[in-house]
């Protein structure tokens, strides 16, 4: 225990190698020896973990165990299966089909696109020592938080990951600064959304977080485009809540970033992309007095109903979204070939009767079209009970879709809703899924100068997300479907939202001109901040600021190389 305390309180500054070469890759002469890895493990208190793919239990060249394999396959789509793994990704496209759990048991089991090692970090000293090690040996570094990652940011071939999953501290603080004085919660980087909601409720508060319970609040949620979810229309984006960050930079320095100190870093972290400017160990956020809440769920099938009537109801639903979110509600819904499902709408601060009025246009349209539907509406004494009852009835499982998205401005909904519905109808008719998330954050624009959230985010009525189905047995089909997303599906939305934007946490990882689409007018400023705090470009993630300087060399197993070497 004394050794652990000493390690966690040690200060270690690293020396950069300034390398512009490809990152060192397993099997090369530059790759650290077993002795060097052992020595590094000692410096981090035995927290270094070698990655063994979960699916190796299903491989004869791995750790074959028929019973364990069957259990894994039956629970593979549950996030909990992957949360305790240092390398398993909930976005299977980025594994490069390595050690596919659904392949035959005699198929090879390799790491492929997964990280080689991870440090189970529990303090900033672990961050510093890991940064020093990767700089010394020119190894690819990955920042791995917790929860899902749709765009492959939390993994990478030949990488050493800093894993923040077990940084679970939570503390209510009386925050005082020239910009904010009041109650706040300081969260360790690994605190999951549902954990933060429960903690806040225990102390009489409500905080802003996302819809999926296992996502880390301080990670890609708040950093990645702002963070939307059940409390956002009421209180503002996740990034709007950020008061203070503790972060380790690319040079190994530990900094506090807030509105008064290291303001540029605070601004960049609050919505300018995760895994880029530094490694966040904790985040302090605003909290609010708890409020009564209501929540609604709605579903109706397409089968057995007139197709035109079905989509007419969708048209009415979309037209009502601005008033729903302006009232403080968050709505998330899915339209698939089988029908429509609201999963759900959360309305903190609204009574059951107030919320029902917001749904009356849609319910009336359903009744006029003689479409049977299931509608539930409940009122709760606090926000967390509302979230538990309605959000958790819909499993937030591992994504089996390749995603791409576009933010739909309010004025497009007002003047071109018919064309929008036509596009969604066509995409679903091809066998794909559509998912929408609606919030209203324009009313919280007073904090805009303190966040780097792309301006389009605050003008949007909802985020339109397309999903192509993932084929577990044919990786080539998935590559083709990813290209279809980029080349055919998203251009339909781009055509009616020129110079538009997308929410980066649910974007197309191949998004052309991602700098403009994800970051907008903030990109150049963000790139300067990245270069200031990460001068040797230690941090890399797909679509992150500065990522255009690097590419994955597939001829060398996915090795990360500077574009200048091409």
C-alpha cells in the first residue's frame, strides 16, 4: 500500500524524442524488450496489462474453453461483457476482423486492430509515466475511457493504452470562482453516466449526462462534441457544465484547466474532441437541485399499416420536435424496417400532463390513421427514477451498425420537413436503421464562449443518425457498407444541409472534410492548442484535431505513420 501511494504521488516529467517517424510496432527492433516492459510495469505499480482478446476463449490457438466461449457469445452484445476488458471494442469494424468471436474455432486469433498493452491507471502519476514511456520508445498511445466508442478512437494496432475505467471517485464540492459559485461534483475519469446520476440523486442534485448508462462522463461524452442526453434541453450540453479539468498533457505536465487558468485548454476540452489535448483524470461539473420528471415511450409498427400513413405520422412527429425539446425534453427514437420506437423522451421539470400535451399532435395523427400504438407516460419525484424506469427498459447494447450522422437545423425542419421524411423513408426502405436525438441548447448559448462546441450544434433541431447492419460473418461486406454510408447515404442529408455539421460522437469515421463538419470555425484555434499542449503529437484518434497528419498503414498491420512519410 505504501508503494502504491509513493507511485501515485511521484512527479515524473518525460523527455520527448521529437520523432516524425512511424510509431514503433510489435516485432520491430525498436519495440521494447520483455525486460523493458517488466521495468515499466514496476514503475506503474504492476498495473500494466497485456491484451488477450476476449474471444480467445473461442479459439483453438488461444485459450479455448467451450463453456466460456458459449457464455461469451450469448452475452457479446451486452456492454458489461466488454467494460472490464482493456482492449475489447464495442465497435467491431475497428478490430480488422481479428479474433472474431463468431468465426469458426480454428480461425486465427490475433490482436489485429486492438491495443497491445494497457495501464490500468488510478492516478495522474500513472498517466505521466505512461506518456514518458511512449515518448521514449516512440509507441502509439491510446486514451481508453469506459463505455462504447462508435468511431475506433479507443483502440489501435500496436498501441499502449491508458485505461481510466477504474478512476471512480465522486465528490460534492462547493465550487467558488469568478465565473461560478455553487454546488458541483468532481468526477474521476472512469465514472459512468448512470453512476453519476445515482450519486447526484443521493445528494439531492441532478447532473447532465448521456442516455447510455455505461459511457464515461469525463471522457468522449463531454469532450466529444458537447455531449447530449436526458437533461440537456433543461440544463445545457455536457460541455456547458464543465468547470474544471485535471489533465496530463503530451509533455507529462499535470495541469488544472478552468475559465481562469489555462483557459485555452479548458475551452478545447469542453467539446473539442477527446483523446487529443491531454489525458483527463477528473472533471468538475455543475449540478442542480433535483426536479420532478416525466418520461414517455411510444411505439407503432410499420407492418400491417399503410406505408404512406406511417410516414405521415413521422412527418408530424418531426414537426413537433422543436416544441418538445424547447420545453426541456430530450427525445431519442429509432425507425427501422419494423417500425417506430421512442426510447424514450425524458422531460425533467415537466409534469405528466404537460408532457402529454407535447405528444398530442403525434397521437392524434396515429388515431386518425387508424394505426395502433403503445404509449406510456409516467411522472417521478426525481430525475434519476425517471431515467431508471424509462431509459433502462431499453437495453443499450453494443452497436451492430456502422454509424453516420448529420445535425438537422431547425429551419430545415420548418421549411423542408417533407424532403427530410422522404430521405429517411428511402434509407429505411434499403434495410437500414434511422436514429434521432432531439435537444434544444440554443437557450443555453450564454456559455458558448467557454466551450469549443461547433456552432451548428446549438442551431440543430435534432441529430439524424443512419446505421448500416453489421455482418458478423463477412468483414468485406462491412467495409462496403461503411463506404456506402460515406458515398451514398450521408450525401442525401448533406445535400439539404449545405455547409452543415455532425455530432462527432456519432459521426461517420470516414467523414470527408471532417475538420469543417465536426469542428467548424473552431478548428484552426483547436489545432494551435493541440500543438501547444502536445508538441510531439503523442495523441492521435480518428477524426480528432490533428489526425490528418497521420494514417494507418494497413500494409504494415495498421501501424500509425505520419502522412509526411507517404
